C-alpha cells in the first residue's frame, strides 16, 4: 500500500482543530507518552484520533516502547506557522 505525500492542505487541516494545537503545545518541551497527553487533554479515544491526524500530516512522529506509544514534534517549524497565524489574527483585529 502506497502512502500519499503530505500536502499543505493536510497540514492546515490537521491544525484546524484546537485540541491538535494543544497537543502540539504539550509536545513542545519534548517527547511524551500518549497516556500523559490523555491526562492533559481528556478523552483517550479523541486524543488517539488527533495524534493519528497529526502523525499522518507529518507534524509528529511516534515510537513504541512495549505497550506504550511516545510522540514528539517532527519539525519545530510548525510553531512558526502557528505563531504566524496568531499574528495574522491580531493584525486583522487591528484593521
């Protein structure tokens, strides 16, 4: 089964959900077990789904250690993108 390349649309779609941005912020300080992310966000099934979307969009990477899954940011430039979006919102409010 071939994987389709990640597109710009995939990245923006992944960032379109507020809990996904929260997950990225949680991972900003480094790798974390999905169980610890669940504790910070809430519902396990939704967090797992969000992590899957972020992984498919190439924003996070995962690794297994026994039964636990660990996630980390693939490229910290995603935070530049989030910050730029915040600046655009702020500038739009000033107009």
